[in-house]
C-alpha cells in the first residue's frame, strides 16, 4: 500500500471512529472495504479466465441486496437478481463462458451457494445445465439489441467482460412476516425457507397477498440499509496457472431509506444515492484533507 493511501486510510478510520466524518449518511469510500454498496470494476471470461466472486455480510442482521452485472462497452445490464444474506453470511459465485466463440460464447453465472436469490439460481430447473448437472444463468444482450440498440455490437460476446455492483436495499427483519427467519441458515447451512421470499415476489394475483407480500409492498420486513458488506474477486485461468485478485470498492452512507425492489427492477442503481430527502452528500479525501460535495438527487450518481 502506498504511503499516501495508507495515510488517508488511517485519517479516515480515525475520523469515522471519532465521529469526525459528520452525519453518518454522508457517502464515503470506506477504507476498511465495508459498505452499503460494493463496486467491482472488472470481470472477464475471456481467454480461458473465470471470475470468482465472494460477498461477506459482516453484520448480525439480514441483508437484501441488488446484484447487477454490466457489460464493459456501455454499461448495459446483462444480469440482475436479488440476493438475501442471513447474518454473517458468505455468498460465492463464478462467472464463466462455455466457449470463446460460437453460440455458447456468452458469459454465465453459476453458484453452489445455498443463500437465497430471486430468481433462484442454484438448482433452478428452468435454467440450462452444465454436464455435471449444475444450473447456470446466462448473461443477456436484451439491453443492447432491438429497440435498445446503442449502435454498438449486439452479440453475446459483448457480455464477456465488464463490471458489477452489489447494492444493499435494506436490512431484512421479522415484522409483518418471517422474512429474516426464511433467509437465515440453519445448522445444516441451508436457509430455512427460500421459497417464501421467492413467492413474496410472485405477480399480484398469483396467490394471496399474504404470500406475494413484497410484490404488494416491498417495504414490509425491511429496515434502512446499514452497510457492513465486504467483497473480493479472483480472476483465474486454471490452465495457464494465473490469478489476479482484488477487493471491491466499498461505498458507505449510500442511502438512508429502504430501496427494496422487484428483482427485475432497474432501481436501485448507482444513481440511487441519497443522504437527505433532497441531496446526496459525499465526503472524500484529497491530499490528506477531507472534501465535502453536495449533489441534488438528479445528480446523485456523480
């Protein structure tokens, strides 16, 4: 670690510990690598590489997280879903490609993790299967084809590299329903009832409102986000014997409200930052000094 980076990290840690950052809900790049938002600047499945992802919930509360992968040319979405982590949970997945060329050259995501996702990833019989039987989610080109075409390539090989983000939408609790109980791992390492949170997002009218409760009201059983997420990546080429690893950039103080949404919803995104009802306040270090900037919500992504 460079001396200047270390110095800023130490200053930031002291400031946070002493309350010197000011109001808790100012956006800041957490020097400890923990936050409400994790930004992973690069994934790739090119040239035999696979991208291994690890997310850690370092808190004693449940988390509802929007996961979104974006391709690298124009940041168009290629895969998104909701992830629900129990207290002190760890979730892992791998981005890979079945072929460098031809019809199977898209990026895909596979996980053997039991943590709840909506839609379901592990064991979802509607998804394609690898020869070993594991199901995987193919990345999509729908966001840059047809009416969404952005004048760039519209083939699936555009999904093969890019970046991705994990955005905490809120803390999962037991209040109106038993959502936290449902996503919490038991002694066997399996959540009690992932089917409950899957059904909670069924379309209205598909079942009783008591079952499709998040489609009816996504704020139920959710408290505002509190951070504490940590993430890392390893880009591995097993045949070549190479590995590059890095930790996610962690943004703390991203939002002071619940932003829980349908798994297919475009929000929340990095444009959803807010620290008051009308502004987003960011604090960063430059040359050893803290700089505060205030943005209207329409420019919160800045």
